[in-house]
């Protein structure tokens, strides 16, 4: 994958992280930031895995990047269902309760993650092509050594 596309994906991920500083849930004085999602270990692992896959893993770029994006998305969905636990105790996740408190920051952050997922899937063929070229070069280099 060329550097321009890697920079676009990195920019979308960084934009998503910036959007986590916006209020995602709340009304009036109650404000729950998207940082709740960023504090989720799965989101942290997903972000690190995405960056490693994108920039430093020559053979496993696509699987690592895709897994990273999916972990970030799962963390955002988890934050949607379980953020009320920080404020009130519910017997079970209540999507209607969460929807009644959603602020635009949540929609923007989730949209950025979905954009990242779509771009990752759209550029999959380039990753696979590069992985085959790298594997082919490695085999040729090993045959000559």
C-alpha cells in the first residue's frame, strides 16, 4: 500500500481519537466523553494493532489492521451499551436509555470508525498484492543466498 493511503488511514484513526474528547452521552450537566471508549483495553489494543499492521508488519498488514479496526468498533459499541454503569446501575443494557442520552460526538466517532473499516476493506487487494510481492522477493532472495 502506498504512503498516501497509509497516511489517509492514519489521519482517519487520529481524527477518531480526537472525536473521543467530545461528549458522547449526557443531558444538561451530565456529560460522558468518548474517552470512556478509549479507556477500554480492547480499543487501546485495537489502535496499537492497527498502527502496527499499517506501518510495521510487512506480511500481516491487512489482518492486523482489520482486527484493530474491529476492536475499536467493538469498544465503541460496548461504550454505547454500558456507559450508564458509570452513572446509574441498570439490570441489563438498555439501548433505548442509551439512545435517549446520545450526543453528536458518538455518531461522529462511530462514523469515523466505520469509514476506517470501509477504507481498510476497500484497499484490501493492494495489501494482499504487496504481501505476495514481499513473499516472492523473500523466496527469490533465499534461493540466491
